C-alpha cells in the first residue's frame, strides 16, 4: 500500500504542474463564472458587447463552458441598425465578440430573480432544465453584472435588482457553503451603492464596482455613425489590464490600482472622472486573476490594444440618446433631416420635463409629511439612503404605476427624490401615505401618450 502511494506521489510529481483546466476540476474546487447584461436595445449596445467580450476572455483563458453562465437580452446581433448582422464588436475595428456566446438566459428570462437564482444554484431553475451555479464549499465564483443603475438598484429591463436582495443572496450563499471565495465586478451608474455599507467583510466576497455610490459611469467608443457606443470605460480599462498582464501573476489589487490610475479622462479638452471602488473582504484582492478567470496562455492574453484612443468619445451612461441627437444635428447638412432630429430631441427633452413636472406636483402634494424641508431640496439634493424599506416601495411603485422603467430610463436619474422623501418620513405610516399618494397621483394624472420613451 505504502509503495503504491509513493508510486502515485511520484507519478503525479512527475506529471508536474497540472494544466489550469485540470487544476480547476480537482480537490481545490472548480471555478464558476457568471456574466450578466440585462439591458436591451441598440442604444445599450456597449452593455451587452462588454459581457460578450468578457465571455471570450474567460473562454480563451481556459474556463470550460460547463462552468460559465451567460445572461443577455440578445437583440444586438440582429438589430436592424447593425451594419454587420450577426457580428458584435466591443472596440473600433474589433473582432466579433458574439461568436459562440451561449444563450443560457436571454430576453425576458434575464430577471433579478433568475440572476440571483443562478448564483444560489436554485433548484426550481435547475428542475426546469436551466443552468445554475452548481457549486460547493471549495469552489470559487466570479460574477460580472453589467447594466444601468441608480442609488441601491441595478436595472433589469422593467424591474430593479435591489441592493438588499443582492447582499442577502450573497450572505445566503455563504451560509449554505456555496463557495470558498467569490469576486464580484459590478458595472453600473452609482454601482458603489449596491455594496456600500451592505456587503459584509467576513463572507469571503470581494467586490469591485465601476463607480462611487453617487457617481455616473461612462460609455466608451461612442460612434455617431453607428448611433451607439461600442463599450464602456470601466470594461475597456478592465480588458486592457487583463490582456496586458499574465493572469497567473496579476493580482486583483494590482488591477484595482490600474483602475485608480485611470480614474481621469479628457474629451474635447474637458476633464471627467470615474472612480472604481472596492468592498467586502479586501484580503481577497491579493489573489491572482487566474484563480477566478483562468490562467491558460492565449493569443488574446498577449494582445495589446492597438486602437487609436486619441479621439474616443465618452458619453455618460444616461445621456446616449440626447448626445447622439445633438451630434446628428451638428453633423447633418440636409435641412429637412436636421429638422427631423431637432424635433426628435425636442420630444425627448419635453418628455423629461413631463416627468420632472409629475414629480414636482407629487412632492408638493405630500409636503405636509415633510414640514422641515423645501420642495426644491427634495427634488435637487442627494441625501444618504437609510430608510431602504420606504425607498424600495416608492421606487418600485413609481415604475409599476407611473413610468415603466425600460421604456423610460430617465427614471433612473430621478430616484434620489425618493431617497430624500424617505429620509423625511417619521414612521412607517407616513411612508404608507407617501406610497399610496404616489400610486393614486399617477393613476389620476399620468398621460399615457406622453409617459413613454423618456430617455
Ligand atoms: C484625477 O484628477 C483629480 C482632480 O483633478 C486629481 O486630484 C487626481 O490626482 C487625479 N488622479 C490621477 C490618478 O491622475
Ligand atoms: C484643446 O486645447 C488646445 C490647447 O489649449 C487647443 O489647441 C485645442 O484646439 C483644443 N481642442 C478642442 C477640441 O477644443
Ligand atoms: C480602424 O482601422 C482603420 C483602417 O485600418 C484606421 O484608419 C482607423 O484609425 C482605425 N480606427 C481606430 C479607432 O483605431
């Protein structure tokens, strides 16, 4: 017996270092990767293409398809505005990142419930034949969630993923021993607010967000001819770092410092910034990228980006529609076409004014609940969110009863008003009144002909 063991030890030593694929399947635990982009429409091209690109990178670094789950609406490749049907790129002159992307969850299946269910290894989804993270206590999980966001929420089509639900899911996974370590990259406007003061430091989760809690994120590689943006700034920096370094050496902390170093950028001589943040168990940041994203040498790995970055256009993630119309108005010579764009822009800005006005009147109608603060302060300041229960009810009621979210993404830039209202509520019965009044106000006053396509 002893001899056999010795022999086995010799044989395995002789075989030397196992390749990454084998290592990930052995006693050390498996590596799982969940990639999710929940936005749809041509205007949000960069959101899905970032996720596609991340899929190509994890695949080329040796994470087996069995351990990858991809969630995406899947309407970009076939959009009628796509000049190269079936092809999706993530940078100018880029390669097709759509090729071979799995369709585990697409279209209306990309919901907050399914996203959390995938992470938790939900039985009901598994029984329906849907793929879930079937992980155990020794497994590592990497998650990339990408979409629009606002205070304490990430947009999933017409619903919100709330920060409490996300953090509760992670805690539950820790309690149920679903992972040894989990790394979460979250990219959205105000994405820091999804973890700030919520993510525990003792559940082996390390999170990096694209922005501070109250900061906007930026689309990158915007192209007025295509009328969209090919990617986002955070992901472009992430992929730069990932492709330029050996993932067996590069640590998450070094990658974070790379984001920090690139926090400032300029466009048309104007300076802008976006500050990635880290949360949770920061000791995990000393792990290498390879431990979560694969370490196999690949041609992608050594490829340095050869894009001319001098004239890259950035657009705030919430301003693509306005920006594209302004640019088209500037660049179009034909007067009739130009006027068409002017009309479109006018309609869009009028839609915004309409929503602003609905909110103004609503806030006035509950002023008696907030005697110590002016309507203006409620509408225009950004207070700290503490009363999450009230905030959640108002935000959810607004997209259920007033303006549907996916058709009216301008909602995202108004949610701070509900944060401010909730911070003024003395108790839950005040909050009940505020919620009921909102529902009632919208049912009585919203003009359904105007309350759509407010970008
Ligand atoms: C970014 O800009 C800010 C404000 O101008 C400055 O304080 C900071 O040092 C800059 N950061 C880097 C890494 O250049
Ligand atoms: C940016 O600033 C430089 C020097 O101040 C100037 O020469 C250039 O024309 C400016 N470019 C734009 C796009 O405004
Ligand atoms: C794309 O490729 C063309 C032709 O090779 C080149 O002229 C152009 O500068 C490239 N675009 C970027 C943004 O690198």
